[in-house]
C-alpha cells in the first residue's frame, strides 16, 4: 500500500443517517460542475445528435462534464436504445422494456463521426439482456461503419458485461476497436447494491479475454469511489485489473444522480485521488486518470494519444 493512502484499519465506512446524508451532499470546493453554456459547439453537438436520432451517455447518465465535452464537439454515443434491462444503483439511465433494435443506427453514428470530424469516438450502450448476443453484432456493425466512413478515426468501445452471451466478447474484440473498455465500477463487496445482476469475476474475465483475443487492443476499466469502499479494496481492484493485463484505469467520484439512487457516503479528497494515481502507476498501468470529475470517456481522445506514446516508449 502507498504510504500516503489511508490504512484500511483506520478507515471507517460512514453509516448514512439523515445528518450524514445531508453532509455528504454539501459539495466541496474541488467539485465544480459547469452548467450548460449553450456555446456554438454545445448547440451544434446537441442538434446533430437530435437530428440523427442518436442517444448519448452524456445526457442519459447526467455526466457532469457535458458542457466541456459538447462545447469541444466531443460526445459518447450510446447505442442499442435508451432503456436498459438492468437497474444498477448508481446509474441514471432508464430501466424498463428496451427499445427495438435499430438496424440503421450504425450508419447514423458514422455520419455523426464525420460531421463532427472526430479523431476519436467512444461507443457505449445500455445492457441488452433481452438480445441473444447482448448487442455484440450492433457494436461490430458500428465499428465497421465508422471505419468505412472515417478510417483515420480511432474507436473506443465501452461495452456491457455480455453476461451469459457466448461469443459476444470475442465478436466485439475481433472487430478491432482501438480501445476495449468495460467498467468494474466498484469493489466486489459492493456489487449487491451498485451493480445488481453483474458478476465481478466475469467482468475481469471479459477484459482478459478481449486482450487474449486481440493482443494489440488497449484494455481499459474504471471505478467510482465514495460509496463505501475502503482504500484497500481500491488497491485490490487495481491488482485484479493488472492481473488481467488491463492498460488503463480511470477513478472518479460517485455523484448521486437523484435521491432514488445509491447514497454517496463521502467526497474523496484530491489528495486521495493523487495517491490512487501514484499507486496505479506503481502497479504498472500504462495510463491512469484519477480525479473527482474523471469519467470513463472524459478526455478520451487525449488519453488515447498518451496510451500510444506509452506503448512506444515501452518498445
């Protein structure tokens, strides 16, 4: 354990009573979320997504960085509809009867990539437990359409876990995205409240299998902190990810979307995020993003360039 991290035996998880919950919601000075500025770039991104009938995780998951990203004409497209078959405790995406599969969605996604002149695109999705392949074919077709329309654009996928969907992981990996991302989200002890319906070991195996299938792919995963995990558990997740040969880890503050969602126990301090970043680098990750407002797709373009540089230095 890094000397500056809080030892497990001295870290006492907060039990959220009414007073603790109110204290947790008092936003500290290091959490600064910009309201939508309605800048030209923001408007253009929003109008393009509307016109092409594309969903974005930026909106559906209430991302705190939407103003910055959309103003710079960056967006994370969420395929396979806007309704998820899972109900994770932290997530703001709607749960219910999923939308019909849209066969034209990959073509419209490729149009958005060319219209925004993107160097890097992040494609994510809702969970589609109702589909026999979990939506793997749609991911494959999106990658193919973007490659055809914008061959210079690099592609990052952030997939669901494809639990009980044989061959789905391999199908997406062999479509050769540049980055294969799947978030563990939290420590295994907290899955029963944060990631109901998911399996920690399966998610680790997904990342391992993607890299084994196509070794050139960068693999990536993220966790959120502030929901009751200990620093020791965060370090253990890092070890598990490195054992699965994951290249890139993101660590960000959990922010409760509504009062119906999983309670937030505490705000993690910037120093703790720095400590986690240092520990991750020491464990061998090629790329680390650790800060209160870090999200899986935040600055994904710049981060990918750093991943390339790190690989080249290692050769």
